[in-house]
């Protein structure tokens, strides 16, 4: 029940094709640090969702009421977070299999290759489900490679804004002519996002390029990063956490290029949604499936993971070609509207569940439209 789930919540509840009952938990970021925690949804959204009490012991978790719901069976489909350490989900899957009630899993699946006993456990865990609803195409490819039934695997994407919200917010359509090349970073300021890498790259460039950065976000590293950018004499504005879409749109509109030094995720969808191309690492084990939305030279750019000099090179090259940045920003916006907005996200979830309920023997891949095949390729 994080703030960015609100548009999806509203789309699911307004669906004319299915009657959704929603339940969720607060503090979904999985971190004990209050400053690093993702903000919860608004009270208005929380009022429309049954909040579930959760009990944690290290990695293990139990969500109260989930198993009871599976046993009661007053649903056509039960969709649960696909987290293998949640014991209540495991028991609900077993109940579903035993009582022939469809229980689906929704989540990342595999972010990276997995081997040995852990992969075996995850594969058998997922096999208990009536279907898998995954965030990304690469996760689906891995699931099939690891032996899961392709007919039960659907890619539903992810979202942060609705299409209506994005279309109401203006974005940059012409090149900046103020002489300063402006970067924007939007993420939680934690060690895993490695903003010091960007500070090193900007430091290498400041003698040859008038460069400035806008940092959106908060976290345990903020104070240290403010000191680091100041010590390196870099032009940097730290705005803290910003949730107002109009203000965010203004910050992106005044920026030429978004950068995600590491652990790219929904910040990719945010940048592309505001028609700003984003620079991300080429291969990043900490990246989320949203990283797949960045196609080098089409919706964004890539640099060698962990290499500040290559990051500096990529920024300098981008600064030389403002027209390409505008073109990539426009293409990124279209990419988000076609797959990564709440309307498409809700539709994909509904399509996946209804298809496997009504046509369980049909392949999910065979039902993709010609346009979807082109987009995935």
C-alpha cells in the first residue's frame, strides 16, 4: 500500500470487467529505517483497502487472514504477492491446490539468474500457483527456461501514474538554450543507488561542461551526499522527497537528462512518463524490471555499470545532441503510455486472470497481438 499504488487501486476498483476486493499492508518497502521507508498511500486510498496485520521474523512473514480467505473461497481468483518467504502465501497456495481454488502470484519472479537449491525452491513454490503475473519480460523468459509452464505466465508490467495524470501535465518539447546541461536524479537516497558515482562523473566534466543536477528524494545518505557535492564544488539542488505530480513535472521539464546510477526501478518509468530520457547502467544486478523500458538510443542511454568515467562520457555525449534527447523523451513517453500507466497495468492484470480462468490451456504468448510482439522484440 505504497503511495505509487494509488492509481492502480483506483483503476482496479473501477474495472467494469471484474469485481475486485483489495487488501494490503503498510510499510511495504521492507526496510526498518523510517527515513528510507516508502511513503504509504493516502488515507482516501487506504479507506478502500482492507489492511492486513503482518507478523515478521527476519525474512519470514505471515499475513493474517490470507489463509482464512483461501479456505473460505468466496472469490473466483485470489492474487497474492509472490514472495517466497511469506509463509501464509505458501499455505494459501497449498489450500488452493487442495480445494481447486485458483491462487495467483504477482511479483518480480526472477530479477537475475538463480541456481541451486534456492532456484529449485522458488520453481516449486511458483508451480503451486494457478498463474504468475510478472513485472517484466526477462522474468518470464527465466521462468520458462527454468521449466515453468509458459501458458501460466503473463507479464503485467508496473505503473506509478495514470495516463490521465500524465496527459494533464506539460513536458519539454523544445531544446533548452540557457547554456547549462541539467541532470535530474529521482530515487531514495540510500547506499544501493550509488549517487557518489554521479558526483565523480560530474566532477570530471565540470571543467569542460556547464553542468548542474537536481536531486529528488530523501534517505539516510542525504546529508552525506549534500556534503559530497559541495566538497566537489558541483551545482546541485536537493529538493527532498517530492510527491506532487505538477511539481515533479516542472522539475523534469527543466532537466535535459535523467540519470539513475544504480538500482533503477520506478524512477525509470517516472522519467520516461515525463518525457525525459534516462541514462542507466547497462547491466545492473540491483535493477528492477522497469530497466527493460530503456532501449539504448531510443528511450534512453546506457553506460558501463559502476564506471564513473563511462558515465561521464555518456553525459558529455548526450549534452552534444539535444535533438536526440527530445526524440528519445518523446519515444519514452509513448512507451510508458503503451504499457506502464495504471490503466494498462490494471488491464493486464485483469486480462491475465480472466484468460487463465476461462481458457487455461491457451498459451499466454500466443494471445499477444502483433503490435505487442513488435513491442516486446
